[in-house]
C-alpha cells in the first residue's frame, strides 16, 4: 500500500492544534523533535491522520486543515484505520515506524473538539512507534507493509 505525506505538524503542548512545518526530524523510539507528544515512555510516538478524514469534516462545514486534529503527519492515499497493529511504515527515504495503535479513546473533550466542533482522530487516526529515525517532509512517499 502506498501513499504520501501531505503535511508534517508539531505543537509545544498536548491537546492543541499542531502547526505545519517544512520538515521534521524524527528520532528513533521518541518521535518528532520539538513536538509535545514525543516520548520514549509510550507507544504513541507519532500520530497520523488522512487528509481524506479531514476533508470529511470540511464537507460538514468545519474550517479545519492539516494539523488541526493534532496529528503529526497528515497522509493521503492510505486507509489508515484499516491497517493492522504491527504493520511497518516506511516514510520518506529514512524513517521506519510500526503501527502501535488504531484510534484512541477520548476521556474528555479536548481543545481540538471545541475548536473544530468534532474530532475524527479518535476513530480514524493511528499511532506509530519509531523504529528508525530520519527526516520527513511534505511530499515524501509512504509505503506500508502489513
């Protein structure tokens, strides 16, 4: 399965919209340098959400863009929620990740829910653990081996 990176996004605090950046450095067993979610303490080191999910929210009239659902990497062309835990993702020419979680449980409505009026991340977003670090930028390819 192949797709591509539409946007790479970081934020200094958890639960906030992330801002697109030109390029990110991804650290093995950590996540994106400069992002609040980067941690070796857990398996949700990098979050991904498809632009197709964001477009569904736009079709409902919401003014949302890449990064607004706190995803680190906005993808295109891959049905992320259908991937099995353990699937390998090759992002760009260097980064390797392993799908560690599909969706998430939201115990409380975060700032994203109140800003966007809804959130697709709990249902359609995924998380990966970083196996091999490197650089990632918009336009990079994504290859999934399930």
